[in-house]
C-alpha cells in the first residue's frame, strides 16, 4: 500500500517536472543539437553560452542588451508593489475583524468581488487614469496598478487569518490604553508571519509574471522582465535560438522559483493558519 | 448623536480611524474596479471601435455578438474548460494532498515540485508545452523512438480535442496550489476525531469519505473560488499554447474579448462580451459571497 | 521584527519614490515603438538609430513583439489614451489610416515636399501614408505576399518546371505527393492561411474581382461562384500539406522547404531571409516566383513609421527620423536584410540578390500598370475588423469546419457584421 502511494507520488512528480526538465536540458545544448530533434535527450555537448547570451547579449530591441536591465526594472516594480499591497491588506484585515462596524461585510464583499475582474477590461480606462495622474509610463504607475488589483486578495488572506486571532487580546490592550496603530504594530503584526508569507508569495508571483500591464503601462525605461522575455521569444524572423529562449525563460522565472523553494514550507503553514478555514 | 457631538477631537478621530484606514483601499476599488466596470458597460452601448467613442447604438453590439459563431465557440469552450479544469484540479489536488499526508518522508521536496508550476508564467512554459504536445517532436515522437510505434498523441492538432490539451496544461499549472490548500485543510483537522473513528473500525475509504472530506468544506470553497477566477481569466495559456487554433477551436471568452477590443478594432463588441462575462461572474460569485460572509456572523 | 520592518519600509519607500530616469523625448530625441526584435531586423534598425545619433538625436527603444504587431498596437492604444504617445510607431496599412482619422498623427508635408516623396513612392502605397493630402508616416519597405518559394533540387528531381498556371501547379503537387515529398509546407495560423488566400483569390477572381471583394467589400463578389472556387482551391492546398501543420510558425514551414522535406511554400518575401541565413543561393538552391495565375500582379503590404503629433508640430527628431528612413542608402541596406524591396522606386537594385531584383522590377511594373493591390491578409485592403472576420472564415474552412459553399455564405455574413 505504502509502496503504491510512493509510486503514484513519484510519477506525479515526474509529470510536474517534465516542462522544467525540457527547458533545462535544452538550455544547455548547442542549437544544432536541438534542431536535430530529441527534446528529451541529455546534451551531448554541454554549454552555458545560451545562459550568458540570454542574460547579457541577446537581442531584445535594437541593441543586444540581454535581459539584465529589465530584471532590475522588474525588481523596482515588484518590491514596493508587494510590500504596499501586503501592508494594506494587513491593515484592512485588521479593521475588518477587530474594529467591526455596520456594513463592513458588504465593503469586504465589494473588495473581494473586485478580484474577479478580467484585466483586459480595465486596460483603456486605467491608461487614461494613469495619464491624468501623471504616472503614465512610470514604475510608480505600475506599482499603483498592481496594488489596486492585488489588495482584494491580500485583504482576503489577512481577514481570514485575523478572524482567528483572539479578540480578547485586542480588547485588553485597548483597556490598557493602547491605540489603533499600537495594537496593530505590537500585537497583530508580530504574529502575522505565516499569512504574510502567503500574501507575499501570491502577490510576488502574480506581479512578477504579469505581462499585460507591464507591456501597456510601462515605457522604455520601466519595461519589466516579462515584456523583454516576450520580445526575445516572439521574434518572428530568423533562426529561433531555442536554447537562448529557454535559458531566458528560466532566468525570468528564477526569482519566483526561489521564492517558492525558500518559502514553500511556510506557504502550507500559512494557508493552514487561516485562509482555508471557514 | 448628542454624545458624539460633544466628544473631543481625539476620541472622534479614534472612532473614525479604522474607517479612515480602510478608505484608501475602498476608494481605489470603487474607482479602478467598479468605475471601470461601469465605463465598460457603457462602452458596450456605443459605437467605439479603435478608441472609446460615445455615439449611442443601443443593443446593436449585443445582437452582433450573438450572431458570431466565434462567440458561441468560445462560450462552449469555456463550459468544457471550466468544468474539466476545476474538476481535475480539485480531484488531483485532493488526491495528492491525501497521499502526501500519509507521513511521506520526502514531503518537502515533493510539495515544492507540485507547487512550482504556479510560479511560472506561460510566456515561460508555453514553448516547452508546445513542444511536448507537438506530435513531430514531443511525446508522440519520443514514445515512438522508444519503440512504441503505434503511440499517437496529436490532440493539439485536432480541432475537436485541442481544448483538452489546454486543460492539461492548466491543470499542471494550478493543481499543486490546490494540493497545498487541501493539505493545509487536512493538517487542520483534529486528530482525535480520526483516531476515534479508527478505533471504531472504520475503513480508510469510509474514514475519508464520511469524516475527513466533509471537514474540508472550507478548503473546497476556497479552491472553487480561486479556480473559478483563474478559469475565467485564462488568457496567456491559450495564446502561448494554441493561439486560439486550430482554426478558432480553442478560443475562450477572455481571448475573444481581447481580440475584439484590441486587435479587431471593434471595442463596442469587445465591451459587450466583457459585460456578459462580468454578469456571469457576478451570477456565480454573489450568491457564494453572500452565503460565505453571512455564515461568519 | 520591528527594526527589521523599519529597514524594509525604508527600502520600499526608496524604491517607490526613486522615480524614473528621464526619457529621451524631452531633448528632441525620438521614442520608437516597434516589433522588430529578431537579430537581422534589429540590426538593420540599429543602422537607423546610429544615423540619428550622429545628428545628435537620441533614440529611446520601445520594443514590444508578438502577433505580427498586434501586441504593439494594444500598447500603443494604452499609450495614446494615457496622453503619452511614443514619437514614432511602426504601423501597417489601415492601422495608420485609423490613427490618422483620430487626428493623432503629425503632418510630415514639409519633409515630404523637401525630399520629393510624392514622385518616388508608388501611388498605391501613398494611400496608406497620406491622409487628406497630409503625409503622416514614413514608409520603410514594400513586402509582397503572392510569392511561392520552392526547393530547386526537389523540383528538378521530380522533373517539375516552374508552374505558371493553376493546372500546372496541381500537377506538380501530385508529382511531389507521389514521390513522398510533402507538396506544400504550411503553418496553420490564421494569418498564414489568409496569406495563401490572398494569392489564391487573386488568381481566381483576377485584379478586378480582388478589388471588388476585399477592398470594396462587394457582397455579390464575396458571395459569388468565383469565391467558392477560390475556397475549393484552398481545399486542394489543404489536401497537400502535412498532418502536423496546425500552429506551426511560418519559419519552421520555410525550414521544411530548405531541408527538402517539402516542395513549395506560399509566403511573403520575408521568407527569403530564412533561405539566405541557411546559406542558400536564389536561383541555385531555391526558386522564387509569383503564385500561378498572378504573374502580373503584386499584392503588397508595407511597414511604415507613423509620427505621432507632439503638440501640433513635427519635432526635429521626427523630421530627422522620417528623412533618414526615406534615404536611399537606408532603404537599400534595410531591405536587403529584410527580404522586402524599397518603398521608393528610385533606389538602385545593385545590392539586392536575384529575388530582390525581381521583386523591385515586379513592383515597378505593377505600379505603372495598375496591378499593385494591398494585401487583405496584412491589413492593406480592408480595416482590421473586416480583415479578422475574413480570417475567421478562411481558417475555419481550411481546418475543415466549413465546406466551400458554407464558407462563402459565412464570408458574406461575417463581413457584414464586421463593417
């Protein structure tokens, strides 16, 4: 019986690994080996040239810059956006569970429903608003967009988590004369680790991988990594350098993969701690 | 009221502070979500083509929309896709979670492997999947070179079966996340209940069917919400994998809307399809949210 | 926790408020939105960039690839809506007219008059670069779509001469099939099917019929018997492609012809670059000829750079860019790489190979005899909505969802909804 379980789990793991395997082995092959067929074969000649090219010399636009400048654009966008939306979510969750007021559930419902809006719908009006606010084509504009469309999720996570946080502790602190922010700062925030991990993983993944907003609302100096990767992969003429494409793809995915590997164990713990409980 | 009027500024601030803290998020959502939805609904009644314009045309865009076989195809695909995707992800996620919960020694490694696809965007994995599914170089070819001569797997080239390859890739991407949610749910169940049932001699099958799975109800609901919203937003996947083809066989409402609003310069029809999508989402989500939020009182 | 938090907050604030580097737009430079990101094209574009930089004009590059420019057009719409339009944008056919009609484009008449664009650019192309007597964009090249590319060794081995009629062509296809060669290399994407349809429709309907169907959108022709015959011919072509065609990129189809696993490919002249990259020589290793029955005609599409209005006047950067694009030296250098032919007819063909020389000669002849027509498949015959409606029908028919009779009815219906 246990052997069977191990077998099933391992087979599934192989299935899940397959695309990554294909990408990895083909990113370290010379191009002629790829075009020769055999996408599953291990490389006969091992080379890291595709990785170097993808990072620093592949053709993204008129100049062969590789993906590296765009990597930093992405970092500049993703770090503030994740931090701000997580903090806002925490504050909202705190208000919605510990400072209840009339109709607060309806407000929460409104924020939650907002998670479901397809992004294609908001493209044009959002562009107009960013223009009016003077944020068109800036990293700050992108941060705003990602905060707006992420805050529903982060609020959901923190609200469900704080719902299980003993309200008596909050009341006791109140009686001791602690104010709104002091309670949040001293009592709730220090114990929010697990759910913060869930929120950060979720937001980081979504924002890092976003293409539509990045392509539409950035200009030449703020285009994120996904747009550059798309330019690399989608180039329609000439020889397709699949090995460079795969190396670039893995490079672009590296930060999210890292986040999952490092924070993965806290992820289940965080989910356990709140968001899937009623 | 009379009491609050006499309150000093500080205590009045204290009462309003929570609402003040909530208000920026709320304002953002009202403007950037509900305002934009209203705008989009309005556009669906206008003659907008390349850019928004404000000539009123009544229901014309809707009547055009329903005359398009392309729209019917994308709705039918949505039905197939959503049902299979949500169903398979839930089944696979639950199965993996139950197996992983049997004190597996390499749980940490396996869990990361199941989860990692969620970390990748389809701009990244689209090419790998395309290769894998392509009969010429992918699975079919590999199996045949390994000696299974009659093996055939060319679904992606078949207009009746291509949608299932989209389901396959989508399940691959998110089932790990669903697994994590169920795993968290399983870990949250009180061990005493399970032990008691085992003492009573319940078989494993009955234990899970009668006791464990009913306890996972909240996890099921969360999974449905997340999967439902991902199903509706599915866009990159189709673009990367099939481009909507063969023919128009794998178009979904999101790709339909994008193509009419942005590449075909028929923003009015695009907005009409968006309105119908939003109404469908609302019809499913509002009862759910109502039930969920009321229960918590 | 708390001190950690402060450090994090400080970092976040620094990143959030750090602001963005100034763009080159401010100092009279140009920001160029385009989708030419593959090696050869980008290198050719880099020539333009260096040319401008020599004149002290900065070039801010804004590449957005994907879907033959579809992705870039979405981005453009967001940028214009935000009031942050790039100074120069790669554009095609009706997209340019649409933007001109929105009043978004600058008036390039001063540059055009100084350099005499009126007399060197073919009239059929001017229709897409001049709106109400105003030059709004600078044409880079003229592509042509009614080409057939063939592997010479495969044709010779099977005793096939260059076919000039549909009957000769089908006979050649039969021979190749009998010899176990895939007769036609094709990539199953809507735009590729439409590209083939361009040439097939021209061969059946003739120039007048093509004009009536795709440019004037005459329902009698769209729904006529000749159109049904065009679809029948598409079915013949479908019967001569391999089973694995669906979703294939065009350059992989070209590779099949290069390797000799397929005999012919119907594709625009950008396919030539693939042959040249593989070290093949026109006339010796591969052949280029017009689709049988369209020997006189040239179906074209042209890449241009639209200049977006910057507060009512043409900026110095835009004027310099426009003038650099139309300079004979750039026109020659770029088009030799791209496979297309120069947009101006007075450029020397010295640097071009045989196919390029033939393309230039065909273009000049077609332009003077009234045989130069915009490509339906590439947005030079009808607006985007109609173009895509035709795509829907052509691709559905090609993939077996409609027979030819249904396709004709659907075509009329789809075009009427899209107008």
